[in-house]
C-alpha cells in the first residue's frame, strides 16, 4: 500500500536494527503461538511471526520507528509483537542506556511494566490519541517509563497503520490528495450569521439532558455512580456545548467580530489554531480544576493519534458573540492549539467531554462524550501531492522530522506533569540567589545563618532529593559530552525538568560563585552528610581534622576518579555509567537505600566516615564535585570577604572551616569551598574575629570618651558585646 511504501522510503535512511536483536527473544515470547521468525519485509522493518508457515503476527523494534530518547540521549530498544487485530501480543525490553536502570532501579521492575503492554488495543489507542490505557509508573524512573510508554504506543500505531491491521487507515495519507484551509484576503471574507454557520456545520453542537447522562452512568454498571444520579427532570439540560474553528477567517470574523478576531490573530503564532467552545446548562465544560492546576481537565481535543489538553496560558475568555441571532451562553472560551501538536485543522477532529460524578468523599468516576467537528469543504481546497516526489530528500526530511516534533511534545508533557515541583524548585533557587547576593546581611547573625542553612539543607535532602529525585550525577556530564559528539538534541535533556533546571542554575552559579553553591546547598547527598554530621556533633561524637599536608594530598583523588570516568566514557558510555557507581547518590537518594547490601554498606561507610570528618566524601572522592571545580575556575567574582590579617596571624576561619578549604596563609580555595558562608559569619563577629573585636573596642572607647552609651550594639553573633569599663567617670 502507498503508506507502507512511503514509510519504507523514510526508514530506509537508516539501516533497520531489528535483525540485531531478534536472537534476544524467542518468537513465542513476542507472539504467543508462533514457532519461527519469517523474513524481513521489504517495505517496512517488520519481521513476520510464523506458525506452520502462516503469518500469525508481526515483530518489530520500536527504535526503528520512533526516536524518543531518555536520560542517556539514546533510544530505548524494545521488541514488540502485534497481530491482525492490532492487539499487542508481547513486549520485550532488549537494550537501553538509561543510567537510572543500569545502576539504580532493578531492571526487573522496568521489565514487569513492559510486559503489561501485552493485550494493548491499538485501535482504542488510535481513537483516544494514545491515552486509552493507564500508565504504570515506577517510583524513581518516571521519565524512563514515560519514554518507554511513548515508544511502545507510537511505534505500535505506526506499524498497525502501515500494515492496515484491525482496519486502521494508513498514517501517511498525504501520499494522495490532501486539504488545507483557504486563507482569503481581507476583502474576500464573507460575514455570515449564526444560523448559516450552524446549518452548514461550521458550528457543531453536543446537547445532553439529565436523563441521557444518568443512563450513560447506568450503562457503566458502577453501583456507586448509579446511586447518585443527577438531580432534576430527565428533560432538563445537562450541557449544551458548541464548538467552532475560529482560526478559519470567515468563521472567526463572523463569530468574534473584526476587533476580537484581530486580537486573536495577534495572540496566535505561526502554525497555531484556535477553537471557540460555548456552553450552557447545569454542567461546566471548564470546571474549576484549571484554577488550581492550570489545566482544563474536563475537555481534550483528539485527532487521530494526537491528543491536546489545554492549559490556562492557551485560554482566553470571550465577552460576547458578534452575531445578533446567536443564543445566549454562560461560558464563552477560546482555546489555542499549539503548532507542534500535530493538529491539522482541515481534517476531522473531536472535542472529548469528561463528565465526572462523585462516588465517595474524594473518589470520582468518569464517562466521556464526543463533540465531532469537520470544517466544511467550502473553507478548504485540495492539494495533489505527487507520490514520486517522495524521493525528494526535502520531502523525506519533513516526514522524518515528525518524530522530533513528537519528542518535543513529550518533554512538554513531562514538564506539565511536574509543574508543582518546577515551581517549588524555582522558588528555592530564587531564595538562594538572594541569599548569595545579600550574603553580608544574611550572615550578620550567626544563629539565624545556622538555622537557615539547616532548614535549606533539610529541604534539599527531603524535598529535592528523596521526594523529587533531583540529584545531579557525573553521569549527566558524561552523557552530555557523549551527546555533543554524536547527535545532540535539547529535547533529550529536557526530559527531566528538575535536572535540567538544576544544571542551568549550576552553570550560572559557576560563573558567579564557583561550585560551592551546588555542592554546599543543592546536592541532596551533600546535605545528608552535613546533617548527619550535625547530629553526631550534638551527641558529642569527636571530630577529627586531618593534618594540612595529608588533607592537601587527598584532594586530587576525586579529580583522578573523574578523569578516569571521562576517559572510559570516550570508549564506552555504558561502561562509564557502571563505574560511576562510585557515587553513592543512587543508593542513598534515588533509591532511598532500597538496594543490595554491598551498595548500602558502601554508603554507610561513607556516611560513617562523615560523622568524624565532615563531608568526607565531598572532600576526597566526589567526581561530580571535581567535574564542577574545573569550569568553576572561570568564575567572574570573588564574593567572600577577607581581612589582610586573615592567615597572618589569625587562623580562626581556617580552623573553623567545615571542609578545610582555607589555606594556612588565609586564602580560600574556590575548588574546595562549599560556600557555607561560615567564614562570612566570623568576618562580622564582634566576639570571635580579632579584627572586629579590635574595631569594636576602639569604637567603645570613643563612645565613652564622648559621653555616649558605653555598650555598643550587638555584634555579628547576635549577642551583646563585652562592656568596656573605665576607672574614671566622664564629666558632665
């Protein structure tokens, strides 16, 4: 068929990889009942599954059809099987480079999730835009599971459409005539009325009464929902909903009026479309969920395999309709359809309405109704596409780039799902930035500085680390360098919003303050070390300070570890990711100590050493800290203030530095400093810093000589300064 030939041309640009992985799974595991693999098809990279010489299914590799990537920046290779009814017969994860799975979460958990896709109905997925099934998330591997799910569903739909399984139409129908919306000039736009647009299908409607809705819930068989019917007469209006494609000039100007339509055009960017949704009756198609979460959870636009949910930034209210003969509505709202959503306004689509009913204190059950829409032919024109033109590399590239658009849509979907975590993290980063810009004011009081730091580190450990899994790793750096030297894609790095934001903040902080902002404030494992050390100090656990000569010679160990991992990554990124287990982050933070005993023992040893030597791992073994210290040499500012007496003769800061980052001569080593700001507390302390004590003493004597209050204001510790007494009383 034409679609298969077209798709065959596209995928022919890259050699199919399926033949490399067939020996990793028996055909009966992928297609139950099959006894042998057949030949690779000539049109698309699919292998027939045979039983007694007859085709009983089809086997393919997801990465031959979609290029969705995860943390590693590489596709996840999964063998799939489908039968003639477009039902998934089996799924087998055969290869991946996801570090969270390689050295963190047991692969058995991921495998168990993939096996559940057996029995997935691709016809239902096509109708629901790929959202007909429930997503089974594994804690700590949300992004990886979303990527696997996206690969399985999209690849399955492409194969089913290409082979026409289950009656699904070919995906690439553009090989023949297609349509586009005609965009007439301003003088050619005809203004109609409501009756005309409603009559020719420019406006479509969905009317439901209370009796229909109650009957629909009864058909679900849910006894809890049946017991709570909608109140009112069966003929009472439940919802009367209308929809129109107002980005089409004649429809938009008729319903909105010239002024409102001009504002709409200014609001829409190139390639974006807009629909007008009107409603009245007992039920609101908007609900109130968007007020709290910014998403309209009662409606979604569906076209083929594409599903678009609307958010508050894609929404505008309309005051009134421009047509005099239009009915009155209580809800008039315009929704923007993004350009990268894959939506084609010239093709049929539907607006799915979710009707919910409470069945308990917090539980709800749902049913859906569809409002179908197809723009009348008079607004469109047909375009003939020469099928021979598929050999044109420009056309091939347009088809192949669809995966890039869908990948972009996937990372945006992940960001929306994690918008709460993103907002909290951004707020924390803004707060921390303010602390560093105004560090002298913040560190003026020792007690406040200490408890603020303990509170922020607790947030970093519990909120950012254990809850959100926002732990950076040297693996991220190795994967970035690998991607830069191969096929770099920002979409791959945008898959985890928290990690991306953290890396962006680290890049900025390296230029201003060095590596200490992350290592000292935003690293969950670093926070765990410091907090456990503080607990140890509370229980009077003795603290040890290594001799400076030995301490200075242990510093280079972490740099050697990083350079070793970087060198291995140039040969094999997967091998480097496994050796990166020298980082205890996955065990202590991502997996929350749910691992085998050797990994837990390793972490316990490191934390145990940190009870006696604060941040032992950070000081001597952390390859991530070493990797950040190298570019941190480019920092533009030196914010930590020092006196000329620091180091000679005063050694107070050097002795109290929690990580021994201050040289005996008084210089602060920015490669080792964790920006804890304790030295800045001492810098202003009128009870600990000899320079400040001397200044305050002179000021006190001056006040006494001039008949002023002999007790000056409190010093940097928040405690009153020592009184300076005199044997003589000042004269009046």
